[in-house]
C-alpha cells in the first residue's frame, strides 16, 4: 500500500501470501467490501501451486487499519474453492447490487481446448462468472445464494453461476451508470474477446471461440449462444485484459469509453457502444507493457499495472514531439549500398535457412543487420535480438537463364527493443527501387502502374500477387514463434543426416559474430532423418507451423513443427475439429490414406479453407506430391480398406478406357465426390491422365455442382479463366432458396464474414452500409454483380481514402469527419484515427472497395440462392 498523492510514495507491505501461506503460487483478485469503512473486510482470490481440485481459493480477511493497513492472516475464512492449474479466472468485483461476482476459467491448459469439458457444464463452478452474497449464509455454504440467480432452479446446476461458457475471464468490471458487467475473456487460438455479460448468458466456450466454431459436436449447455461485443484477432491481441469505463478528467475526449488492453501485445483500446452495437473502437497506444490489470483511483482515473513491475496512468499525447521521417523507398532504408543489385551495405550480411516456405513460385534472398558488436542470442525457437535489429527478405521471380531473379517485393522486420514491426516494399517494373506498401497490404497485377509483374508475364510469372498486410505479417511472426521465423537454431543449423547437406549459414554467422560463440546447432529427432519424412515435415514446418504450434493461432490441436515428435503432434488418426470437408471417415492425417486426410485436402484445394491460411494461395503441386508419398508411407493403425488405393484404381480405369463415352462416364463418377476429385487432380499432376481428360475437366468445370470439387480442380483451368466459374452462379434464381440457411451463411460462415461489416435486420456490425432493404434497391442479377465485383461501383459515402503521413506511415479508411484542422478515419478493423491536416503529405481515393474480391469463390448456386433469399427479405426473419 502507499499514499496515491505522495510525490515520492513509500511502499508498505499489506501481506506476503507466499510467506504466510506455504504453497501459494499467485494472487489474482482483490475486492473491498462495499462497507469496508465499517467492517474492514477484504476478499482475496489466490491460487496454490499444482492443479488440486481446491487449488483456487476465495477467502475473506479482516484488515488492521490501526497503523499502516495490514491483512490479518488469522482472520482468513475460505469461502469457496475451485480447481487450480491453468485458467483460474480469479477476478473479484462487487456489483451495484452489493453481490460479489467472481470469474473462473476452464481450469486447464491450451491444448486440448477445454480439456476438462467444462465450458458448457453447469455442474461445476468452472468457465463461469459466479454471483454470491457474502453477507448471508445458505447452509452448508459459507455464503448466501441470491434467489434471483439464473440457475437456482436448474437441476444439476451450481446455483452460484450467473453466466457461463467462458475460457478464462481474466478481468472484469461494472459500468457505473448502466450497471452492466464487462469481461475480458482470454481466447484460444485466434480471438480475444470483450463481452457485455447478461444474466444466464451462454458465451459458447468450447463449442465456440467467440462467434467462431471450435468443437461443434460437443454437448451444449442451456440457452442460445451470445456473441462477444468485440473480437480481436491474434494479430492485434493474444491475452486480453479487461479494463474499466473511464470516468476521469485527464483525457476528457475518452470519458465514458471502455478502456482495456492486452497482456501479450501491450496495446490499449477505447471502445464505445450502443447496446450490443460497437459505435467506436480505437487503438489508443501500442506499449511495451505486459498489462496484467487496470484499476481506478478515487478520482476515477485509471491505473495500468505492468506484470514486469510498475504502475502507469494514461496521459494526453504530447503533440510537440517530432519523429523522424519514415523511409518510403527501399533505397532510403540503408540496407543496400546498391539497391538495384541488392548489394548489402556494410554490417548487413546475407544468410540462408534450411527450410524455405512456398512463395507461389518465387525465390527468396535474406539479410540480417544487428548493431555491432552485439550478436544474437540463440535460445531454441526464441532468439534474443538486440535493439535495432533488422531482418529482410526479397522475393524474386526466377530467371530462366539462371541470372538474378526479377524482384517483386522486399519484406522487412524491425525490432525497436520492445516489439517487432513488419513492412513490405513493392519493386517497380524496372527493378531499380521498391516503395512502401500500404499498411493494409495490396494486390498487384500486370496492369497496375509500375507493377513488378509486368516483366514477368513473358516468363510465365503470376497474373496476381498479394502483398500481405502488416497485421497479417505479425500473425505468423508472433511471440510463440520467436517472431523471426527463419532465425533460430533449427533453421540455421546444418542438417547433415541427409545425403546432400542443405544450405547452412551457421558457421559463417558465428564467424561474423552474428551468433554468440557458445550457441549449439539444433539436433532433430531421428524419426525425421528419413529423407522423405524430412522433406514432408520440413515443408509443413516452414509453411504451417507458424500457426500450428501451441498458442499460435492454428485453431486445432495439430502441431506441425518439425521437432515435435510425430506421435505427440495431434495429427495421426485424429478426427478433424474444423470439419471433415466431405471426406469419408476423415482424419487430420489418415496413415496410408491421403484421400481421407484433411491436411492433404486443404493443401490440394483453392478458395476458402485452403492452407496455409495466410500467404501464398496457389497449390504447390510438387510439395503436394511429397505429402502424398509421405502419408502413403505411414503405417495405418489397423488394417482396413484404403480409400486412396480404391480411387486411384478408378483413375487408372479412366485412363485405360477404350472409348470416349466410357471415359466420360467414369470421369463424371469420379467428379461426384471430393476423394474422386483428388484422384483426378493427382492423375493430372502425375501425367497419368492425358490431354483429353484435362480438356474435359476444363469444359465441364462450370457444370460441377459441388463447391469442394471445384476448389480441387480450379487450378487446372487455363490461366485467366479461373473465375469463369462465376457464370454458373447466374443460375441461382432457378433454385429453391432457404433464407434461414442464408442467414447462417451471412453471419456465421467463417470464410464469408459478411456480418463483420454489414448489418441486416439489426444483426451484424456497422462498418459498411446497412443492407436492410437491399432487395428492393437492386434486382437479383444486379445484387449478384455487387457481390462478385464489389469494386466496380462503390458508394461514395463508403469509399476508402488513402493518406500518407509525414512520419512515412500510411492509413486507409472511410472518412467519418473532416474539417480544416483534422480528419477522422475509420479503418476496416473498426479503429478510428484522428489525424491533423498538417501531418498529411498525400491523399488519394482508392478505386477498390473495402469488401474483398472473390468472396463467392467456390460457392455453389444453391448457397448464392440462400444468401440472396436472406438479403431480399423485406422484414426480419
């Protein structure tokens, strides 16, 4: 304790639980009784080490105020216990009703999700917000059960539960004017959640993570699922910390907003709402703090507590501080003494990695720069970089004559001593310099002015190229991966068990003092020494493991990093958590049977559900062949019929048929199922099927009714014709439509996510225009045209304005307000940015819609019909 208004406060220990109570691991929550001045009661939630069933304790203490405040340990009364271990919750808040509200987590670690299957179970206290009366006693309990708790009369339910379906509701608070309870719920693999809690609410865990399905087949608890108010992707947040509604006076413009943050990223946001609708969400700052909790003082100012030590307060921004101009051209970064030749400057050294990711056919060159003479400390997956370190990678299209490739983009990671930032520079058509890409990324095509794709068209280069957004870059370059994916012992070490050693920079980097001399190269488990196993698993490591490792956002319990023992990776014979994708008896990997393996299908298909989720969208056919051969080599756990062998026999029968009529019939039979389509695709890749079959696949493509089959075969269409399939969607009006299915597509489909930007019938988020009455505004064909080609006509009120600032950064968003002094932009994530006109260097209206292209890619006419039926309803369903 200390006097808050002292200029140099002296600290006084109220209690040291680890000394007074042996075995205590952490204290998570503290709350003063509403009548503390009278009864001197305080409530503490603390956790004992280990995972004991009573390892989390809620206790009542008396406080001695005779001198400096001191907790009287002999007064402890344990009121309530629940399981220890992980995800304890432990936040305590007295509500405006005088009841004590207590948060509890699901009591288990991250993998598997909800390991105790408690999220939807009301028979225990876990994964819930509890509500008890500490001034009454309901025997045999040491506290009272409020009679208006929602599950008092529910058979088998704990009567303390106020709401449930949380993963780890870490911090919560009450909004003083409305009395609403707000919770920051720490998510699983992809989302961090802010929730306005309702009495009896079911918030979905672990059937859902927020509004996104996780284990849809799990047993559901009572009540309809309730959505969180805000969902932050793991590119923005990774361990949410709930805050308070600001009622102080230091920053009057944020009075009334909910202020909260993130332990992992250090970001702090301000949120305003009208009921369940977010009206404003702005990132206030991006700090280096590990924000463990917020608190209010008597003046209603907010305190921010850093896990590493320290208390902080928000203050208005000092606008007098000037920042250096940010380099908008690669030649301005100082990385290269000759930018066109990419000849590095002194102190910048090139290096190689053992496992290069697939880059849609491009090749990579890499460089690192660290402040001399400080080497990088290698610590397994998480190296320790000195402040000012820079990693760079140029992606170039290979030249057929073997000369230096033609550069497309250069990607840069910069470490400022606290966090990493990601930038991309797009090369011009002459290959003489590269220019900073917008924060939100961009699509390149040969017609774009100065496009680097222009000179590639005669070389068989790509017709489109996606430059990732900075947020997407940091979804892979995250803390769980050590941020620098290619700079760790596993990637830099020589893998000498292979006949031909892979390129290694280990010794030369040590010789150049870029790695500490005591560092040791990584050693792989012997199970990976087989060349086929190594090639397959190293490919998965480079392309999939950035998400598919513990806590990194992969959404399934499947670990794809190379040094994870295969039997512990959650892959072999494991049922897929995110759907079977219409594979019979599907497994993540079915040993010996690629066509029952969801992993293989996700690599083989295009469109929604293709993996990897972020980055290259083209199918890597040679790698797919390696994965096929590797899965075939794996020994099945039991003898059973092999679907892949059966399908490939049908493919061979197709090949060997002696008449076109028979061949057509056999091809149609194969294309009626997803495994059959995989067999045809493999037959084409391996030249088992001839040009006649290939031509039939192309001509019959638009007649295929199965979206997954189309996704598997789309890559075999001639260049430039991949999207002719949309013509088949024009037949949607001939089908019987179901508006209820359309509503689910609009609001719940993870690939479409229409409701994340549009409202219909009061459901969804307001970013783009409301779609109420859209069916009377446009006929069916015109509405379909807007969905297929959203950038052909953009409502002027919803155009995106691109602005470049004096510090070299850039923003894109919708103009919400503008006057002669300031500009207020709303970006696609819902964040508002208030900019000074004097800070704007350049501004231009984007010709592109904020709605992404290709949303209907792979969708069937039936799905389009259902979606249209929902949109064209005159009244709420």
